[in-house]
C-alpha cells in the first residue's frame, strides 16, 4: 500500500512540474506573439524578425529539454 501511495505522489509531482512548464511556456509564447504583432504593426526592420526567430528556436529547445528531463527522470 505504501508503495502505491509513493508512486502516486511521484506522479503528482511530475504532473505539477509539467503544469509549471506549460504555464511558463504560455507566458513566453504570449510575449513572443506580442513582439511579433508589434513588429508587424510598426513594420520594423529585418533584425527584429531575426530576433523573433531566435526567440522561437530558444523557446522550442528550452521546452523540449525540460520535458525530456521530466520524461527520463
């Protein structure tokens, strides 16, 4: 019985961590989207587009790394 409870606690901890990662990811995406919209409205230069592209790549890599850590932990 204790083992089942311990396993359930571990699962709940993993779900809590995944939820936190998702919340963080949503906030980062919202910021990137806002910058994209501002860039389109302001018709900013090519440098702005490159910066946004890098932010998307960094975001993707960060999220994949965090989920992989939880998956293989």
